[in-house]
C-alpha cells in the first residue's frame, strides 16, 4: 500500500467533468484506488463516490493505492491532480 496527500487546485474542485477524468484514470489500474477526505473514504473508480465526497478547490485529500500496480497508479493520480484534471 502506498499513499500521498495532494491538494486539489482546479477552480471547481471535483465536479462532474474532472471527477470523470479522475475516475477514468483510476479505473485504468488493477490496484484498489481510494482517497480519504476528513472522515470519508471514497472509491476513486466510482464517479458517484467521488462526487459524494464534495471536494472543492484547496481541499487536501490522501490518495491510497493498494495492489500490484500501486506505485504507478499513485504517481499517475497525483500528477493528474497537480495538473488540474484537464481544466
């Protein structure tokens, strides 16, 4: 298991379009990809789970990847967030 904290920088947070980008990227990995925000743990491969966490600009989440390609998944997901999720 690997984990890293990252701050959401895109102006609208994880609304529908960036949440879709986020989930599509997470779904491309075989490992389990989740994130923690406050007391919530969300499945990064589920758009409904991501939207339900209500992540806004400036919020810090902890990405957690567990499985055979966990290191690659964590690196990719952190990079995607740091680049603004396409916005």
